[in-house]
């Protein structure tokens, strides 16, 4: 019930005639995404939280005795303001109140003049609007016209509970007391200044000003005026959800030049000539930022261990009005108008630093910038397939922001493969869909030195930014002489969604990375339909499915109308209708719709047969097979009626469609075709038609999904970016769905505010199935929407999950497959490096002669506070890059970190593969990469300390192993830590194992047998020098310390696989690109850092890793004794060992032994280390050498021997059958790394080679 407006409540000029904004604020909070709106857009809806009252109370009045400068205004008023959960304090003098009263009076008179014109304009605009078509999330402010023009009313605010605000803008349960007002009208503002009021009357003055201020805040026309916001120190960033608390804000002047201390002429110019600029400073939970007059953020100063106020290292002397703020990146010099303002500001900052900012000031483990976050969640991904599918699903759920940082990013890669849904899951299309929904996407890409790398990242930047204005891309660094950034790169691989979900690991979103555990070598893309079981055809399966679904619809009384209509049959087609209810997000019925099942006539079927009579014989044979089934949809509908007549005669058995998801979105440009007999697509025989079989699979969210058969029609769209599906000359199946256009269903218009939109262009099955779970989902949404704390918006992810329900395509019904590695994705790094990367779908490797290089990698996803930390790193890098390259470019905004005060992980993200750990973010950054003073090498520190403190074993998978002992050229200490720990185990007589897996060869183009020197040889030189060759290597130092059998403690291994390519046996190494460390089945480091100086020292490449310490433990064994192993660490280690030993169920080359026989729990005991691991390693190595004459190998110690080795005819060529027999004995892909390969050769680059002309640091 809304109170009738009185003369003091009605308003003719407050808000109802104001132009309606193009966006709305959610009831009860201001969405975080509004920080990217313009100042004008934001001011149209005001700075205040909708539906929440603003109150103010003057709690204290005290005389300023510190100075005699304020003769007219000697009293300071302490005003405590409250707005929902936000409480803050401002300090004002009488002159501030007087200035506000004057401004409000002028604003009121101006609004009274504008009001009639605005009202007339709005009436004209409303006459052209179709109100029935208008939908809103919530009604925010509905102001009613009062009886008198000059009175000011109060907005009606709809709330969940139905409570309405009282005349002062408060709800009945507001804790604040009502303001007593005179019957004659609002309180009058006192005109006399404080200097003319005696001290004994100051209490009355306080009450007068408080009454006036509180009444002014009840009037929307006053409360929403920007002068009121400035008076209460409120800006557009004050109450935005997830930005943290409201501490202190205010205007002041900033010294230009970043506050840096110059000498000589520069110091004189900065200090005395350049004008100080007016800025507005904002204090938040974990940072300070300032905005300019346009309310655009101009700098973000993050709290860190070096953050100080008036640091003696920055300033030697300061004036009372001055304030200097400094951190590891910047020095901010500010000047305030009054001395007491500077005092209040410093006190407020110190208060925040002692509370929410304390975590950033104290030292963290390993010298990291980020603390260890307890009780967090993490999930690992082995190889790119699972990671990319999960990432694509999470991107679809983004609400506000997406951050991507990659060494290389290729927009035209496919996140899900095979590409049975056309270009729907191509990365650029996925990002474009989110950008069109309003999600802001920020991408950082390493800017390569084009003389050495052919990544063409400028092409990726242009392509992405053309997709939508919401996509922003920056490349860094610029390669200027003197900057020292010619050789170092940004090597992070990050994907962050809404600062709540963060993917961290070793996988870039680029060509050549996608792979799975099978690691196949050939990809020719042939497709054939697999033979079906006798008596089971596609048409029978479809008819049965529809029958089962229809019975489910009939059985559910809440979803199917009591009566069923069937239209009159005609000569052309038969249409049956099933009515359904449409529910809103709260579960209430708001309308009806109906599903139509169409049976085409026999004449139409004959016409389609006539159209396809010239198809190839293979198609005709397929047609004949389909004609054998005579069941029609009319038969199905007859059974549906019979079932409805007696629905309880038998219980329904589970069907494959029980968990069919509701999809709110279809692949772009999809056009459904008319249905033929038994639901078979009429144009199925069209050669440009591809049918995608889909069955029950597990979705990226860990829940079973049931997928449908659908067909798509090929068209052409010149504006659409071409894909492999557009090039029939090069591809067989994947070109099937490149450009396809959507059609819209015709339905009755419903005057709805919120409906659950049915997907467009669905098949009969999808239209029937769409209502199976309506009631359950509607109830779930209602439960999620009825929240006491509307600002807690994490449950929106659960709602979106219920709506979107991501699916996964399965091709188990096919023999062969479409190309999984189209165009540039098919790569062999040793044969040829990337060329013409802008031509995404043109091959540059002869896939009929050259096998591809499989890619083995590891990634992870973290949530909550850890994701906030990863996002904070991205924000620091983005803001540093903007400051350096685009300081005054408004198209590239500064980013703000979200608060940590109420981080909640939606329960839908947690599944059986998610583990509970304590997690810390580790980095390698320096001044060039993040604009910080000094460097951070917390990754190296964590590696070294974890190895030194290891009790049982260390497991390493890495792209490089370049780490030496007591070397002046390679200075990272990982190898020394390994050596010291092994030597300690030898002295103590304890069992200790080190597993190291690295690639057989560096991933650079080059031929070891040729006379040309290459980067491959240079990196191989440093690798062998680290492992076994020379006085600084690990093996030599172990022998020096008395360990005669070093391989009893350490094993260096690699991966190799084989396949058949065009009937010929071929082999290739599996390229290990992981950056993984596992210690004692308790500690795991996953990230982007290699084991070399580039990644570990901090001042070179920038890197990010996460350190996970297990919190959940399972019974295990270590060296034969009982041991509690961490669940996350042990699960990941055993998963990797199973893949390498061929023990996975889906292994391409399975071990000749049952997986249950191999005990992976104890990686330390001799029964595994010698009898399983080393046995498989040596056996596999011998088989590959015998069958393929594979190299590198320990049997070759010089280049001359290598030439002879390569010239010998391998068994795979002279006796393929015998070779296949030997290959059946392989245990997976594990082989020995050849530490003695070319041991008699000096592989170091000479001055005569281009590798010898550049610093060796490039390769180390």
C-alpha cells in the first residue's frame, strides 16, 4: 500500500519526467558493470542505491582552535551519513552548508521551469511506445504528480517484502527516527554564520542544520543533485556493488609528473611552473584512485608492502596541507585546501590500512605480493581439450568483465572440437557474443619482436577490436632502443571472468595447443557413418525418443495443458499442437504457448526425392536405408493420445532426454530446415548439409547433458569471418557450417515483463523437451531471487547456469572425424615454424607426409579470493600498460579491483574434480613488465624452498630445464636445490626420488643432421649442460658428491608416440609444455614459468603461477609406509602417470598390462620406481629406436654417428608387420631423455652464427 502524496511529498519536477536511461540499476544495489558507463549516463539515474534511504546525522560540533584563519566559520560539524550498509563520516563548516543551500535553491527553481516542458515531451514519447512490449527487471522510481506544482515528492520504491518508504524516504523498519517537521513546511535554513552565534546556542544550531539536511535528503530533486553528492563526498564509485566500502572521498590538487623527484631544471619546472590539477581522490578497501572532472579514473594506487603516507624515502619535508602517497609503482603528491582536511585524510587512510589494507602491508610467504588464501577451490586440466571447453562455458556465464593475458592469442581457434556446431565455438565468436551482451573484454598480448618471432599479434588486435567496441586490446612492450625489452616477453596465460573465476597455467589460446590425452599424429579429416546395430535405425531412435518425451510432457500436469488440440488435417501437412505454460523468473504463470509437430505430405516427400535423384550413389544408398522405416509422426501422436487416456498404466522408464538442457542461445546464423518423415530433416541428403549426432555426455560443469540431432544449411555471408568450414577445397567436414542464418519462430505476442524465452528455430524434439524441467528450474530461480541481500549477486551465475546449460558435442557415432587441427593448428615445430598466421585455415604443413607435433600441457582454474588476486595482477599490468602507452586515450579505461569483503563462489562451479586447498599467487615481474620499483621472483623462491624441504619426492614437468650449479651464465637455483636435496638423502641413507619430464628436443625449427646452426641447437646446448654435460650440470655434481648411480635418485624422461599416416608408420615426440611441480603429494605449483632464468629471475619474462597446498587428505603409502597424501596433488600426479604409462581407459597406446595391477600410490618405493617406471622408460626407448631409428638417442654421441643412424632403414619401413608387433609392447608414451646425446660435440653457438651474436640470456 502506497501512502497518498501530501503537499510536501508530491513532485512535479523531481524524477518522473527525467529522460529514462538506457540501462537500469538492480533493486537494492548498483551493478559493478556500471563503472564503464559514461558520466552523463550515470548521472541520469543518480549515485544512490535505488530503494535505499539516505540519512545524515550531525553527531558532534567542536571549535577549531588549531588556527585563527576561520574567523567566520570556527566550528567543525561531524556528519555521519548512512546509506544502506554504507556508513561514513564527513567534516563540514557552516560555509559548506550555506553553499549547499544556495545551490539547491537555484537547482529547484530551474527544475520548476523545466518541468512542464519535460512532462510534455515525455507524454509525446510515451504515445509512440508499445507499453505491452516493454520489459524491466524492476520498477525503480515511480513518482506521482501531486496537487501543487512547487511541492517535492518522494519516489515509491518496490521492495521484495512489499514495504513502502515513508515521507522521508525510509521504509517502516528503518532504524533511524523520524524527523519532526512543522506543519507549515520544511525546516528553514539558518542564515546567520557561526561567528555570530554564541557557544551556548551551538546545540540548537546543530539540530537546525541536521533537520534541514535530513529533510533535503528526502527530496529526490535535492538528493540526486550533484552538489549534494559533493557535500556528502559521494561519487559514482561510492556505492557500486563489489567495489568495497565507502571510506573517504574529496577534491584536492595533484602535482603533475607522477610526483617523481627530479633534479635541476626538471625539478624547478615541476615544482614551480606546471600548474597543479584539480582531482577527486577516492579511498577504497585495497587501493586509492583519483578521477578527473569527467569522473574518469586517471590513476589507481594499489596497496602493497611499500605503500606509505609521507614516506621519508619520497619527501624530506612537507607542508601541513600536503599529502604524499607512495607504493611500489608510483608517488602521488596531493595538496588540500585546508590543513584539517589533510589531517582527516591521513587518519582515514591509516584506518583503512590497519583494517582491510593490513593484508597487503605485511610480508607474505616466498616474497610474493599476494597472501596465502585458505580454504579455496582449484581444478586441474591436463591438455587443452578440457580446459578450452570449460573456459568457453565460463565465458558464456560472464556478467561484467573478461580479462585475457596471453603470450600469443589467435582469435580464430575453436574452443570445442570437433566443430560440429560450425563457428559457434570459435573464440572470436564467443567473445563477440559476450561483448554484445554488455560484457567488457580486456586483452593483453605480448608484442613480439618481429625480426625474431612471426606471431603477427597486430592482426589479432585488429580483428578482435573490429568485433565490438566492448573489446579492448593492448600489446606490450614497445621495442625502443634503450628500454631493454627487446628480449623479454609477457609469458602469462590468464583468463579471468568477473574477477571471480581465473584460469592459470601453461596454455595459450593460440594455434597448435589444442590436444587430448591420445596425442594422435595424423589428421586428414575423413568422415564416414559407423554401421548401426541390426534393427536400430536413426528414424526408429528419433521416433522412440519423441514418444518418450511426449509421455513425460503428458505425465507432468504442471507443464502441459489439460486439453490437447489438434488442428484439422489438410492435403499439405498435418500439424499437432501441445500447449505449455510460460513462467516468469519467480515461477508464476504468465502466459501460454504451444508446440507444433508437423508431418509433411507424401507429395512433398516425393518432391524431395525428385530433387535428390541426382545425388551420388552413396547418398542414394543412405536414402534407401532411411526409407525402410515407415513409422510417421502421426503414429507417434496416436500413441501419445492413447497414453494420455491411461497415463498410469505403466511407469515411464528413464530416457536419454531426461536431462536435456535449456539453451537460450543458438549458434550464429543457424537455419533449421523443415522436418520430413519421422522427424528426418528434409534436406538431409543435400551435399551441403551436415548432420551432427549428439548423445549423453558430461558437460563442462560436471553434470550429464543429453544432446540432439540437428542439421544446418550452408549459406554464405561475406561479412562473416571465414573459417575452415568455408574452404571446401581444403577440408571435408569442418567446412559444413560456416555461414548459416537464423529464422525466427512466429508466436503470439504476450504482454510479459519477464519470460523464459524459448530457443529459436528448434526441432520438434527440442520444443517438446524444453518444458520438461520448467517447474524445477522456475522454483530454483525463485529461491535464488528471493534474497535478503540483493547486493549478493553471485547466485546469478546459478541462474545463468540453469538457463544456459552448456553442451558438449560427441561424434562417437562416426568413423573417423572432421579435422581437429584445421589450417595453422596442424603444426610440426621441428619441420617449419609458423608463417602467414593471418591465413588461419590454410595449411603450411603437408599433413599427408608430415605428422603433427602433439602438445602436452597443464592448466588450472581457481575461484573466489585467489581469482581476485590473479585479477589484481592483470589490473596492475593493464593499468601500467595504459599509463605507458595510452595515458590520455579514453577508449582504454583504467581498471579497478573488486573488494574481498564478500567473495562467494557459486556452488554450481564446485564438482567432483574441484579440490579444497590453500592457494597463493606467485609472480615474476619487474619494472619493465609491471612498472614496479625492483623485482619479484616469488616463483623461484617457492620452487627452491619446496624442493629443499621435500621429504619423499619431487615431480617436475616443464618445457625447459636450464638451471646450473655455481654458474655465472645461468643463475637460478633450482638445479642446486635438487642437487643439495639428493645429496642429503644419500648422506642420510633415505629414499628420495626426482622425476623430471621435458621435451626430447626444444620446439624450434631446425635439423640436427644438417650443417646449419639454429636456436634448437642453442637451447639443446644449455639443456644438456644443465643435466649431464659439464662441471655445472646436475649429474656431474651428484657424481662429485659420491653418488655413483645418480639415476637411482633422478630420472629425466620425455614423451614419444607413433601413428599411421597414409598407411605408413610414423613417430614424433610429444611436446611437453607444462610448468608443473608436485612435492610429496601435498604441494602443487601450476603456472606459466619455465625452469630457466627467463622465467625465474623476475626481471626478465613476466610469469604467474599458483601454489596449492592440500587441505584434504587420503590414505596412501610412501616408500612402503602409510602416508596421508593430499587429494589434489596425488590425484594430479597419478592422472599424469597413467597417461604417460598408457593406463588411461582412452589411451591411444595402452600398456600391455591391466591398469589395476600397477600401484601408483607409492612413487618412491623400488617396486614402482625401478620395476614400473624405469622398466617402461627403457623398454619404450628401445622399441622406438629399433622400430623407427628414433633420435635423439643415447646411442649417438657425435654428428657423424647421427648421419649413419639416420641413414639406416628402420623396421617400420622394411617390415611394418613386425614393427606393429613390437609397438604393441609399448607402455604408453614415456621414453628416456637422451642425456648423452651428441656428448662428443660442442653445441655452443659460435660467433659465426646469428645465435652467437645475441646475448646468451635469450636462450637461458
